[in-house]
């Protein structure tokens, strides 16, 4: 199975949010190097951050999902 990196992140929470978006759309995905920065933040820089990876055939759709801005669908919670 050939994995393709579709996004990189500098922190674990943001990486997991993106992973959840893809999984909700039915795209299996994995985080690579997600634990490297927990011992020393500089390790993230050394390994090229946290990588969100999918199977190569899902990469175009995954990138499209991650690029979609859903903020216009969220109701104003201050009202």
C-alpha cells in the first residue's frame, strides 16, 4: 500500500481534527510522526512535522476535503 502525505501539522490536536474530517468522509488515514514532538518539540522540525497520510488513490479527494471551508455553515453562537 502506497501512502501519500496530504497535509502536515505542527501540533497534535490540529492533526487529529483533520484526520477526523477525512474519516467522517470515509477516507482511511494515518498520522505519521505524531508522537515525535512529545519528547522534544524540535523533533517535529527534524522529521518534517506530523504528516496526515492516505492511500494514494484517495489523495485528491482528501486534499479537496481538507481545503473546504465549512465556516459559513456554522451558526453564530454569540446570538
